[in-house]
C-alpha cells in the first residue's frame, strides 16, 4: 500500500477481465479502493473516480440520472480518470462538445505510450519520466483505444500524443485534460492495458503513469491550460517557457507555442496592426487549424492574444478554420476564410464581436458559397472533393471582388473570381489567370492581387514556390508581363495589408526545415517572415524592402567604413550573435565570389555561408550549417543583378532564420539549425581575387516580444539608417 486516497473504480454491469486486472492493481497500489457500479455509485464518497473500459463506449451507459450525477459531481469539484474506451464519455457527459474521433481496437507490433508535449514535461502526470517518449504498453496485444486524430477537443488540453516504437505519432492525441466547472477530468485513451503476460519496463511505466494520474486528480493539483488559453498571462507564460531555445526567433512573429503556418486576416484596425495566423493549439504539427492572433502598435513589438477563431463542432468548419483575409465592411471588421468539413472546403464569413478583434461571430448561413464552380472543373483528390480554398477580397466600384485559389482537373492552378454586393451572395465570373495544364496536381493556394496603380501584382503559392506575375488587371482578366519568385527559399503563403499611410506590407510563413520529431521536442513550429514593404521600381520591376519600422529594434552597432578582401583571406567581424541585422555594399572587383558566413563556430565546423558570385548568383549553403543529421542541408540559390554593379545586401539572422534581401529586389529565406552554443560568429572572405565590402554595419537586434526589455545591446545605440 503506497497511497492514502479513496478511489472509486467504476463499472457498468460487471467487471471485464481487463477491468478486473486494472482494479486489482489499484487495490494493491492504494489503501482505500472500492469497485462500484455506475448505476448505484455516490460519487461524493471518493477523492477520485476511475473508469477503465475496454469495451467500445456506449453513450447509454451515462444516459439518465446517473450520468447527470456523475457530471454534476465533477463540475462541483470532483475528479475523474477515464482510460481506454472510457475517454469517449467526455462528449455524452457534457465535458466537451467534441469527443475522440478515433475509437476502436488495435494490435500494434511496437511498444506504445504517451509522447509528452514539451510544455508538459514537468506535469504531475509525467513525474518520474526522464524522456518525452514513454512506452506503457508492450507489443503485439490487441487493445481498445480512444483518441483524437483529425479533430481537436473543444474544451480539453492535449498533454501527450503517441509514440510507437521509435516513431512519433503526433496526430494520435491520446492524453487529454479537461476542467469542467471546478473539477478535473483526465483521459488516457490508449496504452494502459493491464492484461499483459510479462512484467517489464512497459508495465512499470504504465503503473507509474496511472498512479501519477490518480494522485494528481485526488489531490486536486490543477495545472492550468496552455493549449487554448483565454488570457494573455498564460500565453506569455507559454512563450517564456520556450525562451531558452537558441533556435527560436526573437524578433520575428512566432506562435507562443505549438504550430504556426499561413498569415491570415492582416488588417490595420483602429491604429493597431493585427496579424492572425493558422494555429494548431494541440501541438507543433499541422492539424485541426484555428486562428492565432498577435497585435502590435508599431509593427515591431508584438503581443499574443487568445485564439480568435476555432472550429465549430456542428459547423462547415468542423475540421479546420483555414486561410482567409480581413476587410472593413462599412466600419465592421469582417473575415472570409475557408471552412473544412469531411471532404468539402468552402468559404465562410465572420464579423468582429468587439473592437479588439478578439472574438468573432460566424454567419449562421455559412458557407457563403456552397459548391465549387463547374468550369473549369476543380481538381478532386483523395482528401477533397474540390481543391478550392484561400481568399483575397477587395472593393472596386462599389462591388466586392473575391479571388479563391484552386487546382484544375487535367493540370494547372487557377485564381477564380467572384463578385458580390454584400459579401454573402457571390456570383462566379471565372478565372482571372490559370496555370500551365502540364503541371498535374498543382493547386494555386493563397492568391492575392495587389494594385500599384498602372500595374498589378498577382502572387500564388503552388506547393513549392511563391510565384508572382506583374501585369495589368481589367474587367476580370489578368495579363501577365513578368513572372518571378517572391522568395527563393523557405517562404510560403504570403499575405499583405494596406497600412493607414498607404503602404503595402507583406508577411509570409517560414516553415521548418527539420523533421517532425525535432519540431515536437522544440515545442513550437513555424515563424513569420519580417514585414516587407512592396513597391514598384522606376523600371517597372518589383521592390521588396524590410519595413522601415524594424530599425527601432536595432541595438549595439559594429561599423566598418571599408573592408578590403584578398583572395583566400578571411576576416572575422567582431560580433557574436544569433539575432542581428547586417547591412553592406559589396563590390567583386576581380574576385570570383564574396562569401559572408554567419552562425559560424570558431573552428568553422558549423557555418552558413552566403555567397555572391560573378555569375550573378547568390546562394545560401546549408551543407555545414548543423551537426543535426535531420536538418535540411540543401543549398538555395537565386539570380541577382549583374556582378559589375555593387550588391546592396541586408541580412537578418534570428535564431534559426536567415533572411536575405539583395538590391531591394530579391529575397532568399533559409532555415538553419546550428547545434553548437558558439555558432555565433560572422566572417567575410573573397574567392579568386580581390573584393571590397563598403560601409559594413551589424546591429544586434532586440526581442519583439518584450517592449520593456533593457538588454546590454542598448549600451551602444545606433544612429545609422
């Protein structure tokens, strides 16, 4: 006997063999245990109730007065542990409107158990485990399970997913906690079976896990949510919990934790910049998308806001609230977004419930477009009845216009045009531009049309690149004159906002370039690019500049009027940092190439060279960026202006992000993951001749997430533009 808590072990009619084995273990582990029928139990007699169920869950088991009594007990401060199939009781008991979507029996040949989220590594239920990956069930046994796979709990917080052997099954969300009223409910929907033939490490881990769970619930030691918090303080705590990660960007927009992808709903509203983004609150992986929210008064200091948009259990967005945009509809902030349910993805609309844009009211008539167009025929895939999503909306001549991205049967992508008087009744007009038919399976995601006066820019994301077209748009037809890439690296699904002073600012998603397990261990995934100001040059080409507001984040400055480089020589810059901006003008003279190396160790065993060559090429070489074998090592390249013109270069390094701006025309964004603590150096070298680096400046950059911070980087303030 090791514990002194009063535990009630529930059953419906009689105990199955699995329940008997579980409850016999409980009687040995705790000194006051009683088996009790759900039909007659008085829940208030116990410190904690445990319902272990190996049969498929039957909602009738908790129907009627006894189920109501059990739910009332929890809401008034009681505690309940639900294991295996019993976790499916959360929906009929009213603890969550969304129950586990994957319920049944399985035989898995590998040892299996919880894959703890990094933020919960010190949760009381995980006490005693020195790893995020814990095997609690041996191989080759047929057992029941209940877990979330394609949907997320509406009210619960996911503590752990699933590990099977050496494989992280991040979408197997099997350990969840709820806080109904004043009570606590913990669900462990798999890998806790008690009828196993041997007493091995899996058994011991299982007993530790369940003992921890019962003790945590009986003691009432609640640990507050982190997955979908309603207050800024909890979001701040999440961010602080990951602040020691040297690979996590500090002056880019990142999620407080978990997953981030496409920027959404960018809008300058009542003097504040609002950046919404695709967010998964259940972990650092793409699944069950919500809208995260960050706000700023100055474009550089950001504050986390609670989740703005969540899937509705009975709505057309049950499986995800995907990408969309925000507009001002006669003084009302309004968003159009893609709702997903089953195999349909269709446009939905919501309006702001308050001036802070913190909550939104979905239109009860959603979706506002109920089917895909007949011509061109929209691409059907294994996942979707029609690849038809993402929205760009603007008002022209008193009429709303909307672009939706699509793929076409037979190949190619398309940007499809709709018009409306009221944002709710839409008339289809056809594609304004279509892609090549020989690119089978291509979808043009996140289309956006930007008006520069006598020229328009249309960009689309085609799974691989962000392609932009410069040309003219008139009466529903786009005529392309130039085509290029908006960025030549890790950059996707950009979206723009018009600022109150008439500028176009664009953000893009910078995805990870490391494997799923590394993202899981980090506890976060994805970051936004820096805001870019888009303009047209005198020659009609596209200019991309970092937003000028970013200079306010500059701290300590290191300046050189001129550095002359001889062939084979390497000069180190007297800066050690993973968060800096570098600005320089480079002349090749007679050199074949100039190399700027960042995130470099003293022995150069880890380094990320950025090379500019006489062949008018710039590339980021990631082959030696990291000792991590799972980090991407591919070299990324782009063409720049001819070598006989000086190269104007701005490079932003932030944790694992390298953002390169060349001649205010070309951008190349990379993800790199140095493993050495001293991978903080900067050096310059010329190859095959002489080169000159003129007016070199390096500024250490302050965090965008702590406006009151007074770090040492302010000791040498910069006055350079």
